[in-house]
C-alpha cells in the first residue's frame, strides 16, 4: 500500500489523503484550510475559481492525483469536506459518507454520486478495499473513524475525534468495535494531532450544558447575543433547549449564511428539530430586515450568530462595525461559546472584535468551550485499543506532529521505523 499526503500534513486543516492498494486509489477527505476559511466564514467562496483557491492555499493541490475509485468524507467540517465542490468532479467517483455530511455536499450542488453509509456497514470498493465507519464523538454530528479493510491490512483514519462518554447528542464512542479492530490487526493508523499538546483527557460537552444552564438563569433584560461554531449542532441544540426550558419570553434568531447551511442540513437529516420560536436567516437581505425589527425591542429576542473568531464578514463583526441595523448598547451581553483558534490571524481578529464590543459598552463572556479534539491521554487510549503496526500523524503543524511522535515513542514506537512524518505532497510506501 502507498499513502499520498496531499495536504493537511503540516497544517491544521485542508485535509486530503490518498491511499493506493493493488493499483486502486481511495481519497479520504477534501478540506479547506481552517485559518483561510475563517476569513470567509460568511462569504460564498464558491464564487472564487479553483485556481485562485489553490494559489491562496485554501484548497489542496491534487494536480498529481488523476483517478480514484471513491471519495470518503469522514465528517462535515469544512476542513474535511469544504473542497469537495472544487475537486471532486474531476475524479468521477462516488462520495461515500454519513447522511448529515451528504446533506451538506448536496447543498453544494456536487455532481458526483452520493452514497450513504451507516455506522457498522462495510462497503466494498473495487477489488482490494472495503470501507467501514466506526461511531465516535466530535464537535459536529455524525463523525466517524474510517477503517479501510484492504488486501494488505487495515488502515484506520482517525481525523477528527474525541472520546466523550457523556455526550448530550448521540451516544458514547463505539469502544467495543475499536478494540475488536485492534484485535483483528491494524497495519496503519493515520491520526490527527490538533490537541495533542493538551494533557489529560478532553472534557465532555455536558460540562458546557451545565454552564449554559447557569448562564441562561442569569441573563439580563437587554440585548443578548450568543456566537459559536455554525457546525456545533449539539451546542446550538442545547442552548435552544435551555432557553425554552427556562421559559424566557424571547424569540430566538439564528443568523448567518453558515448557520443556515448547517442548521438546515441537520433538520433535513433528522438530527435536529427546532421549536416555533426559533427562526433561521442566512440571506443578507433577510438579516438586515429582521435586525431592523429586533433593534426596536431587543428584550424580546436572543440572537445566535456567526463571528466567534472575529471573522470580518460574519454577523457579530458587522454588528460591532456598525454595518447592520443592530446597535450594541451599554449592558448588552455577548457570549462567546467558542475558544480562540490559536493562530495569529484569529487572535488578532478576536482581540479587535472584543475591543470594539467593550468600547460600545457590551458585557463580554468568552471561552465558554470544550474542544472537539482528543487530548494526549485520549490519543494514548486509542493507540492501546488499536495497537497499529505503523503510524502517520497528520492534521497539525510540525510542533503538534512532533508532540505526537513523543507520545508514540512513549508507547514503544520508533521514528522512521514504525512512525513516519510526512509533509504535504509526499508519499510513503507501507510494506
């Protein structure tokens, strides 16, 4: 077998990997680079050309890969599926994923055949490969650890995952199947490294549920704005549920292009039901009109909006900049249900947004968040469950990947013997 590290092997995001077994190629993920797409969260990037996107390093450069039997998408985050509209058609191959992710692809008007897989299914692809999706938790619904059963051994692709034993949406990860796969034998593990430098185990989303209950109990009587990841359906669902459980006499408005995309896909795939007092608006003209109404009686509404990273075209940033008909006034409350993604651009944008909000008199509550990525001891647990013969770390910068190598060495693996560091556009033959 041979692994082609197309992109995502020296950065956080832009994930795309190609596996070749017996002359047949399988692509796993086609993502957009995280820090690039955050700039454009509320912009329709489909209007940019493929060449421009590659030049700006927003999407992978797959020019040296010309064919594939199938495209497998592990979950619906943009850094894993966002490049599908630009790259997938070239391969004339089916896209295989879970229902929620396929709904997102459908909204992008993807022309490839969409093939639904359910957890536990094993689908044959060509002569030498079949694929299985194993249930795991993350910060978006219907995420999977992908297992390729090949004529040369099993390949496990764990990018992204967390081990949440008390989730508020869905069930805990399928540890039994992961252990069973480990006993059957794993040739190669390709694994994310995004939060490898965080010690211990990643906390459960249930902690945020309890925090939201406390927050909603203490909401003031002025303007209230929440901002979080548009894809974090579990967190948005919990917030709506808690607001209505506390019987607040307020309408809930969900605003932003990406909010509308993810919420509507979650509804259509049966993951989310929204009550009558919740309204979702994605089109700019709709948002302007509803905010004209809201500004006259702020105490009758709660807003859930894009802009948690200070993205220049997102709703919260445009409100802070006076570009929408909703004025921040002293005593208004703004809640950031997200941490700051740690790169210089995000840190600068977030700081500028918070400064503007404070200058206008907002009360700011930030970093109400737990990660969707495995911490160091979660990774150790996965290694011990799978006991792979070889490891290739990915989805991180060189510092993150080096930290993963240190962990693997603690577990008995040896650099350049059974754990390999690849850079973008490099290949590795696994004997």
